[in-house]
C-alpha cells in the first residue's frame, strides 16, 4: 500500500490507465484525515474500481479538503477465485505528480506496468476561478 500526504486545500486528479487486453485489475483509494492514525479509523472518502478489458481509462477528481489528509492506495489483479494484492511501484514522483504502476507478475509479456495510476496535485490557488 502506498500512502500519500495531502495538505489541506489541495486537489487531486487521479487517472487510472490500463493497457488493453492485459487482464482485469483493480485499484482502491481511501482518504483519511491525517490525524486519524487508528487502524480502523473511518475514511472520509472511498473510491475503487476494476479496470482492464474494454474499460481502460478512469478518472477521479478529489475536491479540496478542509484538513490535512492522507491517501492510501491499493492495487491488485484478478486470479482464479478472487484477487491478489500487489505492491505498485513508483514510476514518477515530482511535487505535482505521483505515478504508481502495477502488473500481474505471472504475465510473461509484462515489461511495463499493466495499470498506471497518476495523481496530479494542485492547491486551491492554482484552480481556475468560476466564471
């Protein structure tokens, strides 16, 4: 699992992109208040989805939060009878962008990530004002 700090007032656009015809995968993203460190603390938001096959691109926009938060990201792929959790690998990490990729390790053709999760960050001052 990856944990991402999210300062109050920041927005996130998460884009999930899967390579076509490379199996079914899943991703999950939970948002917690940064001060909630208990193992069973309630999350503020939960998102997750299967991706792959005909559904190869998904996007979630997180609105600015009123408190410092953290995002917990999970990854997995389909196996017979269920799901196998995977530890994604960080492919890019800059102040405005974090990219996490993951694959089915049993696939002999996977040289690059089957699924890429891109987290683009902005603070409220970088948002366009409504017209």
